[in-house]
């Protein structure tokens, strides 16, 4: 069977990536819209980018209001600034939120209409050139054909896609991730792990995506806990930045599955950060999905050093290791996050429907029914 494999045009990794990237930014346009958040301004990261642009004699505008996971309103505002300032290319600096906002702004520049018009369609027109500079490890959005935007009127986190959403240039400098606080390091690290596991066990997995997924799983098991406990450990941050990129490349070329499908409704309705809602779901979803992908889970077990067990036992041991890692990273439960059980139960039906509507759960080898999804949501309450 033949498989298409897509990555950004150019990827620059490692300490000093931004400096090396300068000559590759030069020809992308004349005036950039930099999409970022207040934290990046405060940390001095924005200034690092504007210095490079100043040296290149490139002009820029800054939109630094992506201070939570992106909504249709934020995207609209960014589009207005881009148009009113006559920008002609885009740079995003931050976690997945600014990167996804940049992609959605690009989509609205290239098409008429609102961002919600693209739900269920493929975004096709050529976008302005895009540069992604991630500061979390992470979403892997710097390498993916997806953007996730909440429609605040409908209470839905929309998964929008199109090959044109893959940034032209990804600048993955681990130094930007060094300041991420432990709670962000944990949630985003588990997001990357979820991408890798879901990609590897997906119906749409392919040999090339498998290579990236397995490599990401190895790195994450070796380095995430170190990055969490020692934020200034450069080796761990460097390995996690690569792992996040690998996991992004992996699921970009296969897909995510049940965890992401079920995670988005929790984010949309209860504003749980994306990585955290994945982490809350990961073990229970894997326990559901394992019958359909035992062999693959056993291979992941082997990759992290679990030896001498049968296939079923290896798969179970891998899930156990995932659970231990989440505990070590102090991943909160829904209750600890402050969600009321009654309120959660009231929207179980909508969440299950929205999860299935996103089509991600259908990529799971053992495909869940609406009832299965409701049962898994309930199981999060013990
Ligand atoms: N497009 C994709 O392929 C894809 C994949 C996975 C997730 N996502 C989306 O990405 C978004 C989440 O992104 P995220 O998890 O990276 O979080 P985020 O961008 O929302 O950032 C989380 C918090 O961490 C802070 N932060 C980020 N980097 C920091 C740093 N280096 N130092 C200090 N603080 C820092 C931010 O200011 C913010 O307060 C969600 O909307 C999710 O749906 C997209
Ligand atoms: Fe994710």
C-alpha cells in the first residue's frame, strides 16, 4: 500500500536554531504578523524574534493576545490586524495556541468566510508563508496540517485540516521551552506522548509515521520526568523538543484516535488545557483500545525496555508504565481540576456526539460506539 508523508518544507532544530533560521525567513515576505501571547512578551522571547527581523530589515506587527486556547474571536481579530497592517507573512511564537491561531488567520486570509465554515472541509487555497516557533514540547503543531479552534457560540473545539496548514518553516529551539513551568511541561509532554501512541496504534499508521512515533515514545519515557523535575536541564528539554516534533510528524501522517476525540469536548465545555484532558483520559482509553492493538502496544513496551513478557502482558505493562508516568507528573483528575460531577454528567451525551463527529475515534483499531465513549467518560470519576 502506498502512503503520502508530509513535513514542513524546512525544519531547524537545536540550540541556536533561531539564528540559523534568519536567512530562511528573509525571503518569506516583507511585513510579518507575529502571533504570540503575553507570556512570550514578558519573557523577552518576542524581542529575540523582532531583533532577528530588524537585522533582516523586515517589518512586523505583533498580535500578542492569544492568552488561552484559541477561539474564533481571537482568529477574527488577528485577521483584521493582518489585513489592516498590510502584512504578507506570518510568524507564531508560543505553545500550540499561538501556532494554531496563526494557521487559522492564514486560512481566513486565503479564503472568504468564517473559520467555522471549514469544519468538515479541507482547507485548500495557498496560505501566506508561515513560520512556527514552538515554546512548549508539546503539540507538534509546527509540523501538522491541523489547527484546533473553539467555536465559542457552539461550545465545540473544531479540528480543521488541510495540507496548506503545515508551516513552511519550523524553528524548534529547545531554549524557548526552558521556562515552561512544571504543570505546562507535564501536560504538554503527555500531549506529545498521546500523539505518538495514537499515531502508532491508529488504523491509518504507516511505516514512516511508525518510525517517528516509536522514537518519540522512547525519548519521552527517558526525558519527560527529568524536564518536569529539572526545568533547566538542557539535555532533557532538547530531547523533549525533538520528541514533540517527532510525535507531531507521526500523527500528521497517520492520525490521532480515541483520546484526542474525547479530549476536545472536555476542553470545549470545561476549559481543561488540551494536554491535561488527554492525560486524564489516556490510561482508560488505552484500556478500552488495547484489544484492537495489543501487538503494537507490545512493540511500544519493548521500545521502553519491557522484555520477556507475552504480547498481552507486554501491552498491559506498557499501559501501566503510562499510568505511572502520569502519576509521577501529578496529573490532576477532573475532580481535582474543580469540575462538578453533576455538570459533567449532564453533558455526557453532547460530548460523546461531538467526539464521534470529529471522526478521530473512528481511527482507533477497536472502534468505540457512543455508549462506549460515555462509559469511558464516566470511568474518569472512578
Ligand atoms: N494543531 C495541532 O496539530 C495541535 C496538536 C495538539 C494540540 N493542539 C492545540 O494546541 C493548544 C495547546 O497548546 P499548548 O499545550 O502548547 O499550550 P498553550 O500554547 O495554550 O500554552 C499554555 C500556557 O503555557 C505558557 N507557555 C508556553 N510556553 C511557555 C514557556 N516556554 N515558558 C513559560 N510559559 C509558557 C503559555 O503562555 C500558556 O499560558 C490547544 O488549543 C490544542 O488543541 C494543536
Ligand atoms: Fe494533542
